[in-house]
C-alpha cells in the first residue's frame, strides 16, 4: 500500500465512511484511518429506525459494517491507527500516525464529537438500555412512557420539547434555579403542561436491572435525596468535538470546526464532516451527506491539481 493517497479520511463513522465511498467511486486513491472499529456513534444504536430506506430499522453495527463493505467494494483502503499530527507543505498534507507517515492531496476529518457524561453510577451500565444522549434517535422507543431529561441549555430544552410530543409524562431537571437556554427556547419547556420542570436538582444515580427503572435525584437547595420511577433518562449537557489534531483551523465559540457549504475548512484541501463540524442537526443521515459533499469537492480539487501538474 502506497504511503501517498489522493484522500485520507480520518474517522470511520457514517461521515467518514460516506466520504470514503464517494472518493473511491470517483477513482481516487483513498485511505480511512480509524482507531477502533468503523461505525462511530452508530455502533451504540440497537435499532436505527430513522435512516431513510430501512422501514423496519437496522442494527447500528450491521449498518456500519455495510457502509464499510461498500466503501471497500469501490476500492477504499482501511487501517487501524491513531493520528498524531496533521501538517501541510504546499499542496501536500503529511499525516503522522502510529503506523508511520502518510501523505495526501486532501484530508477529510470525520473525528466526531463525544457526548458529555455526568459520570454518575449506572450511566454507563444502562447506556442503550434506557440511557440516551439523542432524543430523535431513541425517543420513539419510549412513546407514552415516563422520561427524565437532564440539562439546562438550548439543546436540552429543544430535545425536551421534542420528547413532549411522544409522552405527557416528562420530568426535566436542571442543577441551577433557571435554564441557561435562550428565553424563547426555555419557554417551550416552561409553558408545556406535559413537562414537570424541577430546578435545583441533580441526578445522583440511575437504577434498574436489565434496563432503567428508576433514578435517584437530589434537591441541591435542601440536600434531600429521593427516588423517582422512570423508563428512560436523556442526558443533554453538551458534546466535546474531537478537534485536538486541528489547532490551525477556524472553530466556533464551542470548539466545533467552521466549514462552508462544501465542507471546506479555513485550510485549503482540509475538509470537516459530521459531528466535528459546526452543524445545526447532528444525525447519521446528515453526516453521510457531509461525507459525500466533501468527497465530491475534494475530487474536483484533485482533478484541478492534476491538470496543473500536467500543464492542462
């Protein structure tokens, strides 16, 4: 396998796999670098029911495996490695990995974002079994059931309002005495009769057997601890974009990479796709779209570079 590639894709989630497939279909020499197994956040989804084309849903592992096989079918290569550094000299990128140095004409970064965790007992144990970080992904599984929402920002309030369309039995807690969300967003929750808002509350523990059955809550103003039966816990306390490799690119105030509509970053030839970029909607279908767009634009850029090299 040559150390020089037309395109290097960093990250093997839906965005990276889509970028790999479309790059390879454009007859580009493409390599995907992934630390562990391909799939990213999709691997945590038992039943991916809202991706177009799967009316009966599909297991997240199977979905990711199919995407990887499809990319390989068109000629994409894959390696398991960690990326240490990305540098650019002229029109060439150098990517330092735990398996050596690689070069490319374009780099598509699809490193994603990690959900912030509360790190309370039971959170990891019941992940995917009643604990969720995505209302649109998992909310429909708990239709007409009792749910707990944790968080006080725009995302928490937006997701709470969405979940209120699925049940009239919601509890929304926040550790402070008011939401930090914009007033218009917070009002969607405060004025919603389906949502029981409890300020000055923290989640202390998530309990259950094979799935969530109840939680332990604490009143921060009095110190009282009590239990509440719930069927699901949705945690929305922010995400951490994985951008440590890219100190040179422009980011928004929360650390997400800024891109234009073509997924271009502030560095020519460097693209960002999926949850790592500043996007209004973080869903697998959006990430796949990002990857396809980046691959298409990278292909055009590389074709132009080749034309310059051959004097066309």
